[in-house]
């Protein structure tokens, strides 16, 4: 326990034995498609689903990205571009619009802490990356939380880890405005 306040969380039950465990891994442009591992209970399966999200996002693979999300009407995305969206359809539509737009975006999830339970895992950290339009590239810095749940999402399917919530925030108001404008098709 190395952070102020950690002593309040001693004994919190997780696979790590603490309230949260920092991950050494980052998930970015080199992320792999590990969706097959998402059927594995435990943190390894949750990490497989998380890494697959970044693999799909950075390759602009909307179909794979949609398979990372749970097929449930209550999934929620709180995003600097789309606002608050609920349900797999609106989430998929937002990512398809970003991928079809003129801006090229990449991100890497780093400084990650995992809060692990038997069937729910929260990954909290930061994304760094950039968006590019033409010759203009602008760096990104986003505070990010991703929540994954382990369940059978269809009656005919085995249980698997799937994303049920994402919240991303850009602190810098000028950067936020430029990112929103550019991803929506405007000038950077």
C-alpha cells in the first residue's frame, strides 16, 4: 500500500488482496486481439477484453469493438464526443462515426489500477494519444475508467468479460473543444 488513504482499504477482498493493484501493462497501438481470453474467469479474462478494446479502437475495427461491449440495454458510455449514451446500438454508432470521420485518433491506456472482483472489474487510469487531421496532430490526455462484467450476455452463449461502462474526461477545456470539433468534422 503506497498511496495516501490505502490503509482504509486494507482487507478489501479482491484477487490481489488489496483494494487495487497497479498494472505494469499499457494498452495502445500494440494491443492484441485477446477476445477469446474474455471467456476466462478472473482478471486475466478481464484484461483480455480490455486489451481487445484498445486493439479494435486503434485499428478502427467497429465490429470487433462492438463485440467487446456487453449486449445489454443498460451499458453506458460517458464520452467527450458523444456525451452520455446507453445501449449497445448508440455506443456502436458513436464509434462508427468517429472511425468514419476525418480525424485519425489513437490512444494508449496507462497508469492503470485494477479493482478486481469475481464478476466485475474496474480499470482506472489515463489515456495518452493524439488525433490527426491532415498534417495537424494534437496530443490527447484523458482520464479514463472502464468497467467489465463477467456474465452470459445471451442465453445461448457462455459467460465472458464484456465492457459495461466507460467514462472519459478531458481536463483541458481548449483541448476538449478542439477534439470535439475535429472528430465531428471541423477544423482542428
